[in-house]
C-alpha cells in the first residue's frame, strides 16, 4: 500500500528509522563494548529508547486514520508524530557513529577550512570581520529559533500548505539533511569540530580558539554548559535525545537552508528572510566551535543542489 502524501511517508519512514536505531543500539552496543557493567550496556540503553517508542504505536494508528479519512489535520498530526519518532532515532544513530569508527577527519577538514578561508581558520575570519554575536544571540538563534525551524515548521507545513509538490520537496530536503548529511556523510567524515579538537587528538592546534571563545563571552554560558554536557555523554557512551558529537557536515546549517529554500518557494521575500537566517546559523556554528566554516559551506551547497534537482524533476508546483 503506497503512502500518497509526504507526511504519511515521513511517518512511515520514521517508524522504520526509529526501530532500526533501537535494534542497532541493542545489538551493536553490546558487541562494540562487551562490558555489561558499562553505562551503555544494551539493557539500560534499550530501556531508555523504549520510553520514546510509545510514539511508534501512535504513528501506526495515525497512518491507519490517514487511509480512512485524509484531511490536513491528520497530515499535521502525522508531521508531529514523525518528528517525535525521528529525532530520538537520529540522536541514537549519531551517538553510535564513534563506535562504528573513530574520529579521524578533523586534521583534513581543518586544513581545507584554512584553504577555503584564504589562509585563516573560520573563527579568525569572523573575528577579523567583527562578526561575533553576543552569547544571548547565539543561544537564542542556535537553540529555540533553530528548533522551531526543524521541529515546528514541518507541522505547520503539514497543516496549512496545500501545494503537494512543495510539501514533498520540503520533506525530501528534511530527510536529506538529517539522514544523508547527518548520518551517512557524517560517518564518512567523522569529526568533532574545533571545540573538541584537543580533547580527541591531543593537539593544541585550536588553543587560540578558546581565547576567541572566552573573549566572545561564551565561557560559563548555556553554550559552554551544553558543550560540556555533550562531551560527558560521549565519554560515558550514553546516547540520548539531543546528544552525539559530529561536525562535518553541519545539520544545523542544512536544516536552516531547507527552511530558507522552502520559504523561497512560497515567496521570494520570505526567502530573503530565510537566507538571512542561514547566514546567522552559519556564523553561529563557527563562533561556537561546533563546526568548521567548511561544514556549513558543504551543507548549503548540497541542499541547494538537491533543491534545484527536485524542482526540475517535479514541476510545475500546482496546489493539490
């Protein structure tokens, strides 16, 4: 039976994705660690993940409702449940990646970043240009505003956008951002970013970045606390919602680009606001040390090319 609307398909995919995360966590972690006394033993991890799996049952019934009566409210609910199922699965996959292979790519990415920034690191380029926002701005845009674009916008689109091609394109870009870039490409180029560089490679290459970080007023802030928390969770081998470390490519920038291109599809003026949002997230991803500037450049290019391809394949954009 074919899922005929984008958010019904998203919900179906999210169910399979989440179940795959549970199975991989249960079996893969046990094999990788081989230590039942570790915090990440399969029984503990499985119990934690299972708590979030109540959404799987809800999604199943919503998919059934979809075939019984297809209305925009159901599409919106499917979007809500799909996001609720999908995001814990993404966090688990992201947390498992360092157990599949070690972090290795940062020296190469740092060199490429230096090259593309014309002989300086990304944070140095920001510092020279005076593009160092306050800690409050960073926390606001990199947290609640970005989370709105990634978690709330899909629900809004499911409820209110009548253009089926546009909805399909948005869901496709969303999944490319999370799964293709955030899982597959991230695994191939597994990296930690400047903020964790010395902890992983025992190399002080980015020690000057810490001076930049402190001078930007980020020490002992929400940003600093979050980075310490992510490292503690990684060191303990404890995957959960919102955890996991991976720099290349930037999912934050990919999701922002997805939202901006969707806005551009709706109206060019909305697109201009969206592109400004992408620029802000790109700057913040570098200023916080989570990413090399290259991580964002790659995400913007990849999602933009996918958007162009999708528009060429599925035109005209007629409401259905």
